[in-house]
C-alpha cells in the first residue's frame, strides 16, 4: 500500500512539474568584450578602459548564449551617453557601427571599433548598449551594458 501511495505521489509530482514553465533571469543580455583572440579561459564584460589619444579600441558586442536561445533575432544599438561623455561623437571619436542585428541563436558576437582622434587627451566616452525592455533582463539588473573609455 505504501508503495502504491509513493508511486501515485511521485507521478502527480512529475506531471505537475511538466506544467510549470521555467523563467530565466539574465543580469545582462548584451555586454562589451575586448576583441582579443589571445584571451583564454573565463572572460568578463569590460566596463572601463583607459587608452591614449589616437587609440583604436577593438571590442565585441556580445550576447548571452541563453538569451540568444530564448530570443534568436535581436537588435542592439550602441548609444553615446552624451550627457556623461566629454568627447564628441564624429569629431573626437568614430564608432564603426551603431546598430547590430543578431540574426539567429548562433550569432553571439559582432565586432565594434572605436577610433579615437589624436587631440582628445583628458576626455571621456560613455557608451551604452540599448536593447529595449525584456521581462527576464530588467534595466535595473544590468551591469555590463555600459562602457566608459577614459583618454589619458
């Protein structure tokens, strides 16, 4: 009798688990990485960089693999936070791209180059990844979607 009750309880628990929908939560769906093929092992999002005037910064706009599976087609824009930046876009620096279209779940990284002009010493560039609102990645939880480039 105990075995029958145990099997019945187990079956009910198993069936009810199939009805539950797993909800993912992401700290960041998108973030910046250094575009450095020599980096091995664990890589972390880059949020601050210090460079000299006339530098070229090679980055990757990177997408969380779990987010890519949940949302195969996504668009992200690189926005210059002009109220926080002291460098002027188009004059002090140029972005190679500003809109990135991730076309399928396998597209996880797209290159971004920031070309900084020579006379920009002491200025700051603040970039943010704008990818809209997702329930599983609220703007308040995001930590890697902003990059500060300080120019020596």
